[in-house]
């Protein structure tokens, strides 16, 4: 059996797989808000942060670990687990003093993790990916390196507010003493991996690339970025490694307390997005993943460490080796809901039949589909821009607007993923809106690629379980064939007769976008 854990923003999830039978044998979650109300973090972070700060209490993650294993030990026989791997929400960081490793080595089963490890925190809270407080630090890091493009070329992303390097720099500036007392900085992923291993373990290339510190070409910490971020930072980080590297046996705390075998081993943890790439069966070229959640994301493996010339997309390590990209489109479901509500519609106006009724208008009207600030392209939009027939622009034809919004979203995605030059044999759709066949069909038509949906709900935790199996020497692609199959009846073929229309629309969309980006 292989156990995958995912410590995400709102919950800690476990997926246990049996590689022999090809089945998921147990799935359990602890919700930070619901199960641990004492932390006052109903959505997984401490509400009311000032100046864009969004922090979480790392002790909450430790309590969640104790609680999850208590539940797992009741639900299943943990002595059968050969290997554990995991993932964490990306970018969040945990700050520890010189006692952390000795406390890990001396954990006592009669007390809990949070009580025993609390004294080793050199910073009481952890900034997480939702934090936007580091604009000044991003500018300082970019200036020290000679510009944003240089940071992107080295690390795979321009200096980004939520990324760990700028967060570390802010801590160093705001609390120099706290920074000095910090001997070890972990990501959420490597923090939890270290607790399981009973000793500090490295950050992996997947999550490490979300720090603005990792050199993509050298796969080691970049000395210029370290120096631009904070003094002596290199000494506070272990050298990064591949997610599938084995770290040794699980700590005796988990053996004695929850019944793991002393022979159970642990691999590294990675970021939730790299783990999802594995869980969606997309670690080899050809499969592209589009997640249609609150925001939309586009991710895929890349043959080499190419970077986005516009600086919008990110490059992370692929847990199976090589690299992946992640592009985030902030307006995703937020925009689909905004248009739905503005026109007084419901989701049936976005479904297959409704969209089929306006098929003749495919690619004709254009909408820049942004109701608020966007990340890709980075711009403070306030409302959509419409260009097309009179009825469309005046808003008298809601069905045309729905079509143009969705077309605009996926044309924008196609446009801004071109730099990756990835092979798209098929698109694997996930996220809340992916169950909508109308939306899924438009994705197939605009990208001119088949679309399929998988039966996977916890793709990051499943991906982590598959990483554990791969670390144990199992064949990852063979396991993905079994665990990451398209759900029956979920596949859709592109309408090939629309190829030229959407090629033409892409050019016009780009022109309209460029005109509007240069307006402000
Ligand atoms: P997240 O993981 O970001 O919380 P989910 O992947 O759970 O988001 O997706 C939630 C979103 O799915 C909702 O915001 C909603 O807009 C969208 N959604 C749910 N059902 C439909 C539907 N039938 N058609 C289009 N969008 C839908
Ligand atoms: C990725 C990002 C989020 C977090 C939380 O860059 O910030 O997706 O990983 O899920």
C-alpha cells in the first residue's frame, strides 16, 4: 500500500492505494475550519490580516496530522503501508530554530506533535500563497538581479508576491531578530515531510521552483537570488532534491502511535500542483490539464525549462523528472458566475444544448472575459470588453454573450500557453465547471483536441500516493494507466470544422487584447 497526503489550504487529505489491485482503499480528510475550530481559521488561514498578509498557524497543520492518522488508524491497517509521500499548498513557509531536529528525533507518543514542536517555531505563523504583502520585496529582488526578466529566466517566474523568497525577505526586514533565530526554513510540504521522517528533509524541485530561489538550469539554490533575498539564506535551506528520493524510515512516533510498520519509508513531499499533474496522469508529454475551479489553471509538462516571455506563467519541477508549467487565470469561474448573475441566467445557459443553439456564431463576436483584475495577462480590468454585432455589444442577446465569454476565456488560455509549445494529444479537464458538457465541448473546439474527465476527486493526494509508489520502484506510467483513467462517457471530440474559425478568432482576440492592454 502507498499513502499520499495533501496538506492544502483548507484541509489535510489522505489517499491510500493498493498498487496490486489497482484500487484506492481509503480516502479521508480533516477540515481545518470544521475539525479544528480552536484555530479560528474557518477557511484555513487567520482572518483579518493587515496590508495583504495572509498567514496560517503551522501548529494547526500538526494537529491535523495527529487527527488524520487517528482516523486512518481506525479505518485501515497502517502497518501495510510501504511508503508515504505527499504534497502541500505551494509557497507557504515555516520558520524553525536550532532545536527543531532534536525535537523531531525525541518525539514522545504520550503528547501531541503541536505541543512538542511549538517551542521550535522561530515565527509563530506562516505566510501562505494568498498573501499579497510583498510588492516592495518583489521589486527589490528584481532590481538586485537587473530586472524582472532576469528573475524569470533563472527561477521560472518573475518575483511574485506569494512566492517564498519575497516572503522570506519581508520577514528578514520586519523581524531581523526572528530571522536570525531561524536555522531552517521549510515549505509546508517539506515541513510535514520532515515531521514524518523525524528529521529535516529537503524541499523538492516541484515545490522549490515556487520560491523565486531555485535555479532551473542548475536545480540548486541560485546564489544571486539567495543574496538578493536575505543574508545567510543558503544555510537555512537544505539542497533541493527530486520528489521520489527516499528519506529513510517513518519516524518512531508514527510507528508507535498509529501502527505504521517500522519498515515503512518516506519520500519527499512536493507542491499540490505538481502532485496534481501526477494524479491527473499528465506527467508525460501529450496530456494537458485544465482545471476550471474558482480560478482556471492550465498545466502541462514541458520538455525543457522554457520560461514565459511575458512573465505571467510559472515553471515548476515535474515530480516524474523534467519540468511543468502552471498558468493561472484569475477570472475563471468568477467571471462565468459574474456574467451568469448579470444576465439573470443559470448554468443551463452554459450547457451543451444552449451553446449548440449559437454554433453559427462561433468565433464571430469577441469578449475580453475579465470582470476584475487578471493575472494572465496581468492587468487591472474592471469589466469585459465587447466587440461584435450590434445586438451583442448592446447586450440584448445573452446567449451570444455566454458563448463569447467562454470563447474569450479559452482563446486567452490558448494564446497565453503558446510559449510552452506543448504537444496537446488530449486535454484532461478537472474542477467544478468541468462537469458542464457545454463548457467542456468549447474547450475541445478551441484547442482542437479531445477532452476527457477523470474519476479523480483528490488529484493531489492521489498523485502523492503514486509518487510514493514510484519512489518504491513501481512503474509510474503503468500505475497512471490504472488510477488516472477517463470516466466512462466523459470524452468529447473537437468539431474539426471550427478549426479555421478559431484560428482566425485567435488573431483578432490578440489584437483586441493588445489594444486594451496599451490603453492604461
Ligand atoms: P475550487 O477548488 O477553486 O474551490 P471547484 O473546482 O470546486 O473550485 O469549482 C467550483 C466552481 O465550479 C464554482 O465556483 C462554480 O462556478 C463552478 N461550477 C459548478 N457547477 C457548474 C456548472 N454546472 N457549470 C459551470 N460551472 C459550474
Ligand atoms: C500556485 C498557487 C496555489 C497553491 C494552493 O502557484 O499559489 O495553487 O498551490 O493550492
